[in-house]
C-alpha cells in the first residue's frame, strides 16, 4: 500500500456517478413499467400542454437511448476513477480491487436497488425525474439521434419494425390484468366480475344463453282469450312467440300490452293473430355481441333462435344478454330457483339446469371433456338416456346421483366425491 494522497474531488465524483447511475437505472425501469394508458392518464391529470412526460409517448426509443447513454457514461466514469484511486492506494493490486468493489457498488446501489424501487413506485419516480431527464435528452440529442438511427437500421435489417413503439394490449392480457388486480385488492370483486363478463360476452354464442325449446312458453294462433290470459299470467312474460301448428312454425310475437289495452268488447272478439309483430330469427351459432347488436338495430326485445335447418331451438331476450353482463336479474314476480345448495354432509344438491362452469368453481378437480352446458345435460350425455331417480354415474372423481327426473329432464342431482359413497337416502 502506497501513501499517495487521493484528491477529494475524485471521491466526490465517484459518489456523484453512483447517484447518477441510480437515477438513470430507476428512470429506465419506471418508464418501461408504466403502460401507455397509465402515462396518458398522468398527462390528463397534470393538464400541461408542454409536459416532459410527452417525450415518452412521442419518441420512446430516443428517450430510452438517452437514458442508457447517460447510465453507461456515468458507470464508465465511476469505474475509471475508482481504478485510479485504487491504483494510488494499492499500486499493482489496485485494478483487481477496483473491479471487485465497483462491480458490487454499481450493482447494489446503481442498478438493483433503484430498479426495485422504481418498479414498485413507477409513477412517483417518473414524475420526479421527468423535467431533468427531458433536459438531459435535449443536451444529448445529437448523440442520441445517431444511436437511434443506427438501431433502427439494424432492426430493419433483421426484419423488424422500428416504428412500432407499443404493442396493442390483447383482450386476454387485459383479462389477466383485471384478475390479478382483483386478487391483489386493486379492484373490488364486483367491478372485476363485470369487466370479466364483458370479455367473456363475445366468446359465447346465442345457444349458450338462450331459453331452450323445451322451456319456451308460446301461444297458438287458434288460442282463445281465456287460454291467452292464463298463459300470459303463468309464464310471467310480457312477450310470447306465436306459432301456427308447432314451434317450428313461428309466425309472430305477441305483446301482453295489446291484451291489457283491449276493451271488454274487443276481448270478446280477440284473435291473437291480429296482434302480433314480425318475428326476428337468429342462428344459434351467432356470437352474443353480434346478436345483441342485431336486436338493438331491429328495435326488438325478443328473437327466435333457429338451428341450421331452420327449426326452432329456443328464444333469447334482451334480459338474457344483460344477465350475461351483470348476473341474474330478478323482479318481484320471478320465482327464484336455487341452483346449488351445500348440505351438512358436505355433498352438493344442484338443479339439473346448473351451469357446469359454476360447478367447476366448487369442484376444481373436475376435468370433463363435454359440449354440454348443464349438469343434467352432462348426465344424459354420459348415460345415453334420461336416468331415473336413484341412478348415478361417476365422473372425474365425483358421483352424480339423480334425485329427481321426468321423461325429458334431469331436475335435481346430488354430487359428492366418489370416496364419500353417499346414497340419495343419506343426503341429509
């Protein structure tokens, strides 16, 4: 070790270079961490026409190049000065000491720590460095422009597009962002559910949400007034399809208001065929989004769903579309059906109409390859028939036991892990 004095200014400059290294490293991470949408929101909140933050939106490649240029310059300067200082103190072993010490110092205080902090608080960091960084950008503009153009040329040579600064965010990415934000408490559960329903909306078809043919309440052209009134009351619907001979021959849609507004004399001679609107038909394979827009354009609240051969598969209403977005909508006249009920034994009693995707939330181990949408449909698909009460089938480690059924439907099912081996008479 030599007794060679080290000028104070060298220590000061080394410390300043380390601080600047932290500054540039943090700025790089903070700007990259902020999405274009978040940056646009910050600009709108600040309301400044000449906001330095606009540099990142206008020319992100040039600003990033400027940041990297500054970071490398101060790191090189710090290493060179540290080598000089170490050589004066340790002579021949000074270079090795300088390399070891400066590698640790730059990594710890000039890279890792500031980047972690900037990643955690990107908005705060961006706002604190935006003005000084814009100044540095303009000072180094000629050098930055040279490197930017060189980089653009290299990108073009490799088949890339240097002008594409931001990749559009895909729907799947947005959906994942919403789910992550909800799980971390950034978004409350209900708004997150609404947003996820919007993403899921257009992935479904009309067939997924329609009222199936077997549950359609309709009127026949020849129905008398008493039957019409009784059907309207029992169905609880204000609009009903009208058919000629069977449901495959829908001729119109009847609105109950025409019956309500009819006088006593008009009711005596009431013919449903004189009070029907033209029906709107829509294929069962139509995406929900497109079907919803069709109903809006046609200014109708109800559409008849048809299959590829023109047969009636069911019907769909505006309420069905809205329920896919906001969940079930019940009014004071709706008879609410309990889809799932947890029993004290741990088993689950479900309606045959219960959606399979809801069941998968209760039993995550379910892994069943099927095109069916409901529990009842799954059981009938598996057994190849409409099973009688008491019959059961084992699927994916679960036992599905039919509690109630009729000639056409599975109405109620008991579900439990196969290991429980529960019978219907033991369900309570």
